[in-house]
């Protein structure tokens, strides 16, 4: 009985530390990655501004080719959106909120499993060798202190996916 009480006490203390630690952490996060692509900004923009084109370069589509996707709105640009359901990648919705063809594409992202949202953008800058693409996302994990731990590691977790996606975008955009 003594051992059970000690184990329970240790569990309660660890849980308390986890919750208090989470409360002390910020709920906001930022992820930024970039790549140089040897293709025009217009060609790159066409691959990111249409939700249907993401299947050709997004790491999430590659990890779950059976992902269920529902597209809505226009084919590309402002208002283009899609919702997905995936056993391995989770469920979510994305909608493009701002579009400057060849220059910038803004979006909103929502994950119903967590009740969290984020905003982001792709910025395309023409260079002598093609296009510099910056993919940025800012989010807020809300009030749940356990999710604050996720915000702490968001750059490490999501950043790898951004890098893989940008490399896929580069390969696709640079094809003749």
C-alpha cells in the first residue's frame, strides 16, 4: 500500500510539473524555411496557389497517398481551399486568404483535433538564378498548457516537413 501511495504521489507531482511548466511557456510558435528554386516565380506560384497541385510536392500527401481530400472554392488563389482526413497526418482545413500572383500567397490553417489555427504565407522573390521561396507559419496553441509543449517543439517538428515540401516543390518546379 505504501508503494502504491508513493507511485501515485510521484505521478501527481509529475503531472503538476508538466501542467505548470506548460503554463509558463508561450502558446505561440513560428516556423520559417526557405529554398532557392531554379524556375520562374510564376511557375512556382502556380504549384503553390492551387490546392490540387500540392499532391505533387507536399510531404504530407507523400506520407499518406490515401488521404481523403475535399476541394472547394476557386481552382487557385484567394478562396481556394481544401479539407483533408488522414489516419497518419490528422485532419485539417486550409484556405488561401491573400494572393499576389508570382509574389505572395497567404493562408489560414485549422486543425480540429486540437482546436488550433495558424496563419502563414509563401513569399516568392525573383533572383538571378530563379526564385527564392520563403514558407512561413505563425500559430497559437491556445490555453491548454499541454499544447504549449507542442508549441515549444513546433519549429523542429513542422520545420522538417516544410523543408521536405520545399525540396519537393523545387524538384517539381525545376523539371523541364
